[in-house]
C-alpha cells in the first residue's frame, strides 16, 4: 500500500501512457472510473494476481494523485462539478505529461533497487499496447465472463460498475439521429391524401346508381342517391369526403368467383369473369385536397426558415437554396461514358434484368450489367440497386465488384387497387412474388449520411409495369440531403424530378443544365459522327419479347 511520503511510480507511468484516454469519453476524468482501469492494468501487469494487501483503496489512489500533483506542480489539474462534494468526487481535468516524465526519471534514478521492476512493468505495458488495439482492450473490459476470472474478487464490483457505464454509453443513440428525424419531420412536404371508404353497402349503392362506359364512370342517377340519403343519412357525407370503389359489373362477370387478383392492372378487362372495380372521387374533393395540401406545404416551407440547426448533409443555409432543375440524358447506358456526368452522393439503378419471361420492354443479359462501369460514379456514397428474386446474389456480386459493401436491403411490399397485399403476382417460377428487393451498398465512409430516419419497408400500390414507388425518393433525400447530387440509371420519363439527373434509353430527348456536364456531353456527341448507326448496332445485344416495339423506344444520341 502507498502513502503520501512514497511516490507511486506505477501510477505516474499509468498517467503518462494513458493521458488522452483518461480525459475522453467514456471515462471523462471521473476518478472512480480511472481507479478501476488502473487496478485492472496493475493486475494485468502481474504474473500472479496481486493480494488484497497489494491493492490500494480508492482513498489511497486519490491521495497518491494529490501527492503527485504537489511534487510536480502543474502536472495534474482537478475540478469539482459541485462545490459541496468531497475531493474524492472531483474530476481529473488536465494531465501534463512533461512534468510527469521528469518526475518519473528523477525517482527512478533515486530508487535503483526498484528500477528493474519498473522497467519490466513498462516493457510489458508497451508490448501489451503494441499488440492490442484500443478497441480490443475496450472489448476485453466489457467481457464479463473473461474479466471475472482474471480480476481479483475485491475489485469485481468496481469492474462491473465501469462495464455497465461503458455499455450504457455504447447503447445510447447519438443526438444527431434524433436531430435528423426532427428536422425531417419539420421540413418534409406533405402529399395529397384522401381516405378510402370500407363500407361494402356504400359500394353496392353506387353500383346501382352509376353509368359505366368503356370502364369509366360517365354519370350518376342523383334521384336514386337522394332516396338512399333518406334511408342512410351518413352515405352522402361519406360520398363527399372519401374514395369509393364501385363494382364494374359486365355481362361476363361471375360474382361467385370473387375479386380479380390483378384488379385495375388486369390485361384482360374485356373478357375477365372476375369482379373489377372503378375508383370514384368527387371532382370538388380532389380540388379541395389539392388546395389544402398546397397551403400546408407553403406553411412548412416558411416555418422551415426558423430551423437553422445543422445535421449531416444539410447546413444552416439550406433554406436559401433551391434544388437543381430536372436533368435527363437519353442514351444507351451500356455504351455511355459515365465520366461525362461526374460524381454523385447517391445512385439508383433499376436494371432490366432478364427474368426469362415475356416483357413489354427490352432486357440486358447478366454479363452486360456486370460490365457497367458504375465504380466511376462515386468516391463515397450509397448505391441503391433494384434486383429480382433470382438476381439478388448477382446484385450483391455486382456491388462488390464496383467497390461497395452491402449494408442493408429494402423491401417494397406491393398492394393492389383496394390497398390489399398482392397475392397473385406476375413473376416468380415457384412462388408468386408480392414484393421487390432493393440492395443498399455503401462505398467509402460517408459520415454525412442522415441515419435512422426511415425504415426498410415501403408499402405502396403497383402502377405501370416495372415502375417503382415514388416513396423511395423521399427516403433518399432525407438520407443524403435534398441538395446532394443524385443520379438515376435506367430511368424513364416518370422518373424525372428536380434535384436528379436521369439517364436511360426510354427518355424523351436530353436536357442538361450543369454547364460542365453539358460541355463534356457535347464533346462526346461530336466524337461520334454517326450515333444512330452506333445505336442500331448495339441492338443485337438486347433480348426482347417484342423486338420491334423496343427498337422504336431505344435511344439515340
């Protein structure tokens, strides 16, 4: 045991070697936590576990620190968070290594008899530090089962307290996550929404009062509606405020068969015997919701001026910026020079995977997709890759080849016209597919990404063949910021939107606003004297169930 009259050289050495770590989180200069770490290190430096007499108490540890501070003025600095607390509850605020080294050298020269032992401990510590990383040492401290077998029983309680504190810190969610969620909640525009009526009696009433021509509602018998209003007063109020789905009854419809699995996406509406529906929304209701939504978004935009705080990807000047206008380039992605368009924070790719089925658009084989030079588009950032069921592993391989690490997978749960989960998809060789997969790959270490805002599921209605949900764009813009450069590959006209550059062979023409990109693109076009012939030659590599139809859609520079 040490006394104030005796210098604790191992403690001096401990302070010199760990000066920075002792003042940082999670220790933050707390003397009780530093004391626990000191005891663990002392026990690790002994071949045999120290006896109870060899261990110093916490009070003796604090006295030794005070003695070191007195002998080497300015080496240690203490502070009290509360003036009413005792000195044992003080914090170690500052450690000056230079006077500690001077003190250590002076005492080691005076105590030649103990010099060998001190040197031996120092060599063991240096070897331990050299072979063990800071992370590994932290993990060893948090490993209760291992530590309980190596730490003396008298120090188990101190070790457990420190481990609990470290675990609590590691499990605490960073404040930046909550800040990003709150910012997204305050500044994200709202979209138009009208609730749907679930009362089957209302649908039956409408079915008897509407005229349907060519699968469209052309008029209603208001006299009958007035009669029903007397019998069911809530019906008219519901009709004016909600979406209703009216049964589309045809001569061949067999009500005993139930609803069609494809509903409004059925390819055989003229002959299908299952029940289909038509959507009815009063025109005035649509206009009213549009006005209200527009007014809410104006209010959100004006109030966002009062939110100057910073989050990853967004700075305080966000409110004075405007998104870049939509940009698009009609091209054959397989032959396009990606160096023209530069670097991006986020990329979406929706390749035309060959799923060995008849499709209304052309597809590419796996080799062509694997050879796309997508590795040139980012130094660091995120790539979203849509994949089919059979191409999940191929997609992961492609991301690895382009320099990405798969960090997550997002699923799109498809719903039908009535908001129900699709149970009969058009794809799948063994099971009907009712969802699609989106792989998330990260490149580099993008610290500016806003994490923990959205979840990994999108529940959305299907639309045209291969068209993906618009909800994805909101997720991405909250992830990387609305003003980050964003690219979508294999896009179509419905994918064009502000803040994005879209490229693909089914776009209408080309529109570029960034002058540097336009200059490089014009130079690229000039170097191809006959681009039409060049594109016609590339058609041989495209597999399609309808070659003529796709040839009319394929792009030319």
